[in-house]
C-alpha cells in the first residue's frame, strides 16, 4: 500500500472517467509546506493563522504578521494559498487578550465576531495578508460567518485595508479572492444568499457538525453523537455544494471529513471540487479518486441521500469502500 501511495503522489487527482478534483492541504505555519509538496498537495485550502497569535505576550504587529504570511506564500512556491483570518475564542485563548469566561464559549465571542468587534486588530491582519499577496496567489477566508451582514461588514473592512495600503503606496495583488467558511447551520441553509457575496465557500465540517448536532466537539462523553454522516449534516453539505454550483462559485471542504476515506466517494458524488486536509492524508484520498469514477460517486451519493440513518449510511459506505 505504501508503494501505491508513493506512486499516486505526483499524479493529478482525476477519476477514471476524467473528473478533475483539487487536493489542498491545511497548514498552520510555513514549516508545514514541505510536507504539502512532498505529498503532492496542489496548494493550501486552509492556513490557520492562530499559531502566530498563541504562546506570546502581545499581538503581533503588521510587520511581524506580514513576515509570517509572506514566508508561507513564498514556501508555497506559486501554489495558491487560502489564508483564514483569526479564529480565536471557543477553546483557543490568548493570555494577552482578555476574553471573559463564558457559559458557552463555542457559542460566544469568537472568530469573525472578535474581528468585527476589534476593527483595529482586524485591519492589521488584513493589511498584512494583503501585503503577502504581492508574493504569490493568496485568497482571504473569513471563519464563523452566520449571516449576510457579517460577510458584508468583513468585506467593508477589507476594502478599508486596501484603501489604506493604496494611500500608503504599498503593493498588493489586485486579484485576491474572498471566501468564507461554511461551518454554522444558518450559513449552510442560506448558501444561496451568501454565494452572492463571495468568490468561494469552504465547508468546515468540524464546527458544522458540532453546531448542527448540538454536540460539543471537545466533550469526550458524547463523541458517539458527533457524526458527520448524520443525514441532517449531509443535507446541509449537499445544499452548500449545489448552491455553490448554481451561483458559479468554487466550493471546497477543509474540515476533517475531507480526509475521511469513507466520505470521499460521497463528497465527490455531491460535486465537491476541492478537498483540503492534513498533507499526510492526500495520497490516500487521491488513490481513491483515481480508482473510481464520477458516475459511480454520483450513484453512491444518490443511495446515501435516500437513507434514513447514519448507521445505514456508514455500513453502506464501508461495504463499498473495500
Ligand atoms: C472546521 O470547523 O471544520 C474547521 C476547519 O475549522 P477549525 O477546525 O479550525 O475550527
Ligand atoms: Mg471551525
């Protein structure tokens, strides 16, 4: 098996009947990019920027952030890279940023909510990311969008950041794509509305599962309820992919489900265009794609979407994924 995976590593991800799929990697620093290249990753579908903000005493300033993003862009060697703005709160805290204790931190002050509330900090990050775009293909992605106002407000701040850079005569690319994570059920259900606001969606199944099923993703007592194959979760995912296609925007997935071999055919059959995962998983997922057809994946999708329980769905997917 190891030999087979080595062989597929540098092949493009194309099904036996010619459907081309993009395989990206999730990273949290420039250092992760060696692994991405080694495993045949075609780019970065999710650059989690939190690492730069953790384990220190103050917020990194614009220069330091710019250095961090630019390093990753250069290390990506011309491959596209989607940089996600800060996603702190929930379980991720910063010693120097006073997040008050909350009864439900995952339902509280986190991610884009903090960025929109602290516009000064948000501007610094956006300017730093924009500046990095002068060195390679960069997209910006906003986490935890729950309604259309948040994405519009985030884009307004992004435009302010662009204006500030232009006025200061600082270079950035004029082709920075803007996308959002779909990881809250309201966003998945209103994908048709949100699609008009962005260039791409990336489905965050880790949080989407948590919020759809009301299951804390960190609580070990209820891990058996944390289930991406719940028909409710699958319907949301399918809706996002279909609405993306309808409105002509690119749809990827950067949650853990994208690296689950049991889910590969199903997601392919739903029409998912881009799978983003830890670099080490890429060859396994690519191997499944190369050895299957889109026609079969669509059949699998039809079967699964007609089933009434995740037990049946998982049993069926196990049977056909041999
Ligand atoms: C997700 O929620 O699926 C996701 C990719 O974001 P994170 O795991 O960083 O919350
Ligand atoms: Mg998330």
